[in-house]
């Protein structure tokens, strides 16, 4: 140590204490206060000189402690906070790192992961980690099978960071990718830990399903980094061993996660996670064909795409349980909304998938049954299902179905089905979901005018809701609709300005006393949203002043209203009087 460096006064007592623990760990309890005091007094210029002597001492002490080692791991991480991965290599050998990752307590495992995280800053450092096969295996084991969710989450993040920095698509060497996907012992861990036919885990079924959920999260992130790498078959003998059947073999890590690892028949939560995973796959590549095989191609080829759509169109054909049908239908709808948003051209050309009837004995086809008719377009089937969901119960909006509706191409809604579905969206009873759906659909001029013609009560209803604090969600949704409509160019702004009662309502300030001064009250939030809506309209007025009749006059009125604040001039006087 440099003689010019001043160290905390507690250094010698700390060193003596740690040595005492090493000499007699059973009878020497850790002095947490001493450790925390020393850590708190450390300064940055003291760190580097202390590392050679203090880090090995702390590291040795960690593995003989009988108490919670958190204070020591925190100190160790503080000491190493400014070092690079190459700086700690002499101290953090593969054997020591593996020992920390294999420790029976999470704080020490977190320490090992934190040290490895330093290797994610450079391709060369990530390549070093790739050569530590046992460390990579342990990280995978922690990610998939650790009973501590914090440890598994950190291990997952670390592996993804290593893969990202080492990706050949971003000038990496690909060594980490090859270690994980092309090393037989490492690759097989995915299957052993996550397949029901693999290794038993200490936590039983719960641990296995948690590992499967983590696998889905990991593979979805890998798809974003390099979809082609995970869709390829690597070790057919391993993949076939863990396939759902010999007639339907697994063909790669993605196929294992998507179709072979999880049994959904008796686990609705895992079924829902799987459907989320399919939507994440679609999102991983967006709408652009960035790889040799797009996620959508895989989902089509594997049959997942068709069965997921079928789960929305006819959930009763995929499950006998009513509750399961509802959960699965909602998740399938979210998948469809993602598909519709990303692949509108494919959607318009796609037929309705064949719906299985193996669970419906009374409707099961026989050899005498007529051949299946030409399938209707998928878009027609979706709109019919959405309409059924809307009409089934106006009091309970099916938000996932409404999500599909707002994702559909406007050209489809205006050309093929101008009123059949959208006009069915009710304004009463009050439901914020329906109003928000209309707000999104009204970005298309033709849809707005078709709906307002079919529902002449539109504006009276919206203003009634906006004026009713007891209908907080509907009031805020109504104001949001007004604001968004005003942003739709000249026609939208004119509708807001010319619709009876809208501007009168907006420029009339609410009473501050009615709001009660409580920022969390419905009246307060509605008043603020009303003010924000008027602000938004004023900004649009400035843009289209010369193209909208009466815009100049409204601009003057709104400017005056803006000048006196949210509560208006009367409220200002009331507040001033109250404060005198």
C-alpha cells in the first residue's frame, strides 16, 4: 500500500476481525457494524490500493461465514466498483467465480454475477467468459432453476448482455453464442432443466414451471438478437429425446420452448405465458423481414399461428373448461392484435384457419360429412367474432377484442365493413373501454362520420359523461376523445369546434371548491384534463387558423380562458379571498 494514502481508521480492526473469523468461524460472529462503518468511509482513491490485500481476505471469509454475508459482499462490490474485468482477472479466476455462483446463499451468488457483469463491456472480455464452460453452465442453471428469483433474473440479464456484446451481427466474435448453442453439454441443460422428461428439480412442479417461464423469456430475447440462431436445429439426438412425440420431433431451441417444453392442458397460467411468448416472437423482428426465416414464418409452419387464432375465434374447441376458455381467448386476442399491427398485408390475404372439433363429439365430422367449404377470409371471421363479443354483453367490454378492432387496417373497416361492427359499439351504459376504442377509430375520417351518423347522440353522451365526476374513467376518456379528434387535421378540429356544446363546456371553468382541493379526487382530475384538452385545441388552432372558419375568434376566446388558469378568474378571486 502507498504510504501517502490515508485509509479508514477501521482498516486494522476490520483486518483483525476477518482473520479471527477465518481462524475460528464457529465462535466468531461477524461484526456487521464494523463492516458497514468501514464501507461507508471508503473513498474512491482508497479502493485500488486496498484491493490486493483486502479482496482475497474478504473472499476467503465469505465461504466460512455462518451468518448473512450481505455486508461483506457489499463491501467487496464497493472495493471493485471502479475496476475493469481485466483488473480483477488475477483475483477472480474461473474457480473462484464458480465457487461464488455455487454458494448456498443468494448474496454471494449476486456477487459472482456482478463480477461477471464487468465482462459485458468488451467483446474480448465476453470471449474469456465463453471459454469458462463450467461458469456458463452454472449461469444457465441459476437462470432456469434457482429458487431465488432475484438470482435467476440477474443471471438471465447477464447472459443476455454477454450474448448481445458478442453477437456477430454487431461485430462480436460469436464465441458466447457458440458456447451456449453449439456446446453439447451446455445446450442440453435447457432440455434437462425445462422438460418434464428431464431432471427432477428440488422444488418439484413449481420449480419446473418457473424454469419454463424463464426459458420463454430468455428465448424471446434471443429472438430479438438473432432469430436464425435459435430456429436452427443443433443436436437432433438431444432435441428428439425431449420431443412431445417421435412423429413430431423438436427442431431447435425455439421449437423446444414454443411447442415441446410446456404442457398446457392442465396449466392455464403456463398456457397464457406461452401465448404471450408467441406475441413476443412476432414483435422480436417487427414488420421487416430481417432474417432468413421470420418469426411469422416459423409460427405459420409450426401450426402455432393458426391454432392461436383459432383459440380466439372458437375457444370452446380448444378447452372444455369455461374459465380456461376466457383466459386463453383474451391472450390469443392480444397475439392477433400484434399480428394485425405488424403484418396487415398478410392478414388481408389470409383465410380463416380450420378449427378442430375433436372436443365437440356432437359436431365431429364423419366419413359421410360433406367436404369443408371454402374458408372465409380471416378478416371477416375476426370482425364477426368481435361483433359477437360486443353484442354479447355491453356492460362488460371485452378489451382484447376491442384491441384487435383498433389494430385492423382502416381501409378494411371503411371499405368492406363500414358499419357492421363499429356501429355496434355502444355509448350506453357508460364504459371507458368503448369510448377509448372510438377515440382510436376516429383517427379515420370515414369511420367517425359513419359512427356519428349512426349515433346522433354521440356528443350529448360524451359531454354528459365529461360533466359527471362520479363517472371518472368515462369522463377522462371522453375528454381524451375530444383532444385526439382535434388533432386529426382540419376536419377533426372543425368537428370539435362546431359540435353543439363542446366548446362551451370546455371554456367553462369548473369550481375549485367542487374539486375539494384534493389532487386525487375525480373532480380535480377531470378539471385538469379539461384544461389540458383546451390547451391542445389551442395549439391546433394556431396551425390551422387560416383553414377553419371561426378559428380566429375561438383562438381569442381560448387565449383569454388560458390566461386565467385551470379554475378561471372567479376561482382566482375565491382563492385570493380565502388567503387574505
